[in-house]
């Protein structure tokens, strides 16, 4: 089951179930409280998904340059479909990258404040920060638009 939402009626708990994350949200006097571990896990998944979509920009452009551009007229339908998907990914690249940065920073600060830091999380965040810095450098400092 992908999504299961219970609508809060006064002070009844809310359970949001997504295949990989279960959030237990309780209402206490109009304030919604969420378990810290659940919130850290949810933000981790948001970070992973948005980072994956952001990094997909590079691979989509690489495949387009090396393979799709070399296809003949007989594969026009495949080329058109690929370019539609490519246009969506390239158009939303900065948005999902921004979501990834905000969610990884929020994820880190919540994990740090609750003493739940892991070495693998720090390594993943450093890799993401490096890729973010490379993207920032390519966009705002080195304005060479030739590509690969």
C-alpha cells in the first residue's frame, strides 16, 4: 500500500504510511508532534530521492550526447520520448537540487541535536556537498557552456 492517511479528528493520532517511511504524528492541543527518529528517516529519504533526481541531470545529458544524438530517423519516436523526459529533468534540476540541500541540512541538524550522527551519513553528506560545490562552480563561476 503506497499511501494511507488518517485525517485527525480533534486529538486522534495521524499515521502516514509510505512504503519506506512510517510517520506517527500526534496532535496535542493543536500542535503536531512527530517522533524524531521518524522525522530523521523521512528527511533522509527526501534527501536521497531529490539528490538522485538532481544527479540524473548529468547522466541524462551524457546519454543524449553519446547515444541518442547518433540514432537515425527510424528511431524518431524513441528520441522524442527521451527528449521529453530529458526536458523535464533538466528543467527541474535546480529545484530538486535545492530540495536536496535543504533536506540534507535539516536532516543533519536534527540528527546532530539528538546525537544520532553516523559516519556513513557524514560521508554521504560530504559527497553531496562536493557535487553541490561543483555545480555551483559550473553555474556561477566557470561559465563555459560547451558541456562535456
